[in-house]
C-alpha cells in the first residue's frame, strides 16, 4: 500500500493548508470591518475640506495656487499605492497593469516619470521595470498614519509646486463593496476640474471668510492639507480593498482545498479497493490451485 500511504500524506498536507487558509480568511474578515470603518471615517473630512477649498477658490479668483496651475514640464509623477503583503488575489496586479499602461502612454508622448511607492509590492514592481523611485514608504501596518505618508509624498508635491512636473497621478484600488474593488489611476495635480465641479455642485454659494493672517497663507496651507487628505483617503481605500480581496481569496482557497481533499479521498478509496480485490483474487486462485 505504498501508493495509499502517499495519498494519505497528500490528504494530510492539504488538510493542514485548508486550516491555514481558513484562519487567514477569518483574520481578514475581522480586519476588513475595521478597515472599512476607518475608510468611512476619513470620507467626511475629505469631503468637507474639499468643499471649503472650492469656496475659497471662488472667493479669491485673483489668486491661483501652484497646485491649480498647469506646468509645461516633460516629467510626470506617480503615487503608486499597493499592499505590503500578498495573498490578496489580483488586487495589486490589476492596479499595476493600469500603471504600466499609463507609463507606456506617457513614454510614447515623450514624457518621463518619477514615482513614489506606497507598499512593498509597488516598490518591487517599480524597481523591476526600471522606474525612477524618488521615495517610498512600506510596512505601514493595518492603520495608515498621515505622518508616515507626508514625507515621501511631499517630494512630488514640492517638485510640482516648483514647476518640475507636468502632472501627478494617484494610483490605488478603490473600495466599492466586499466583492468588488476597482483599480484607479486619477490625476491628483493639477487639481482636476471634474473633481472641483462635482464638489461645486454640492457647495453652498456665497460663502465668505475672515482670514488670519491673510487669504493667500490660508489657501496655501489648506490646499496642501486637501491633497494630503486625498492621498490618505486613497491609502485607506486600498487597505479596505486589500482585506476584502484577501478574505475572498482565502475563502476560495479553502473551498478549493476541500474539493482537492474530496478528490484525493476518492482516489485513495479506489486504490484501496483495487488492492483488496487483487489480494482476494490471489487467495481464490491459490485455493483453487491447491
């Protein structure tokens, strides 16, 4: 029964794998709820600061911040948000595919790129394709902290303010629901007219403010906070998507392990029955010969 022993070993191995994937599924489900709460908690702040930014821009049309001006540089910046760990299905593959297509499109237009990597997977990918990574942040844990994101992202923000970049793109996975996460490559700078117009439709007209110390200083600081809020929201969305995708992937792996165990047990039973039938045939043949 050497063959039967080998199959029993395979069954035991797959059962151990099934226990691991089931445990990872439960952990991901627990983290997913917390990540979704964190993501939803960040949305009101982002929406409010966006509304105030629009009203400040309308109240001071004579002043244009550097983030709202269009530069004629031949270099574009990318903020690529991915996960630190794998085992989350095609989450990273999908967003990195969009990044690759956008990089190829800009290269055909004669525009070079610089990148900021948020997450191990994105950093490894950018290094493999030979992209210029100006800064990166990894191992953020389960809770994104804005103080860890500001430093790396500020490199691209300062470069754009100085006119060295023509645009800055934010690449991440947007959370829609537990079963669906959508990869997104959107323009962060210059601040897109579509995003501003969408906010402008909900904003109340005629807002006026008393500025301290002056309007220009307030707008400068607020626009920086606004962009930082957009980056933080993207990281929070990506983390919620990561846990959802990992939970779904681990559930699929657990179900697949159960199917493999069933098939192996069927093969084992057939092999054992064939061995028993063979032994009976030999006994009957020996008795008949005697």
